[in-house]
């Protein structure tokens, strides 16, 4: 499994695998729609080749900070992640832009459908690398919000 690049487990209601440390070449992990309510395996945060992480349509709850605790000495997580999808979960509280900034290559983030999520994405919305932000703009402050539910930072 060392050469596995894409792992799609969406819509299966399976548990998160605990073998991430052995998947050193994984680029895409899709775990959408599995009714998962627990945390994430710590090995997932530092996977060097992971660029796409889809965790939408699950039962993740609580703060984003609790979902992504600091795991490395330098504070960075997901060193090469470009796309993070957390839509339609039960995430709540203030959006911690400092945590999102610890993902140095993040280009696209999807947070819509988390009705208890609040705060600001203004720092993420400066156009400095983020090309797509999708959030519930009636709950989340974002300078780039347009009508509707999207916050695209560059059109």
C-alpha cells in the first residue's frame, strides 16, 4: 500500500483507517458521508504528499481547533494540502484563522453547512494564495462575500 495515491471511502459508513503512517504517498483522501463523529488519526496531519482532504457530510462536531490540534514542533499541519472540505458537519465556535494559516499551501476551503460556525475569514480572503472560500456568509464574516453562500476570494 506504500504506492497508494488516492483513497476514496465516501458514503460507506466505515471507520477511519489507522494505517496512515504506511500511506506515505497518499495524495487524495476522500472520507465524505461516513457519519464519522470522532477525531482524526494523528498520522494524517503530517502526511507529506496529501494535497486533497474531503471530510464533508460527516458528524464532526466541536471546534476546528479540536479537530486539528498542533501535531508538529513548528506548528504546521498538512504541509502540502491545497484543498480542505469540511462542509455539512456539526462544527461550531469561532473559525480559528491561525489554524488554517498553519496549512501553508491551502488554496481552497469549504466550510458551508456548519450552522454553529462563526467568526471571520477576512485574513484568508486577502487573495494571497486562497482561490476559493466557501462558507455560510450569513454566519461568517468575509470581506469577499458575494450574494449567496459562497465566499470566493478571487473571481
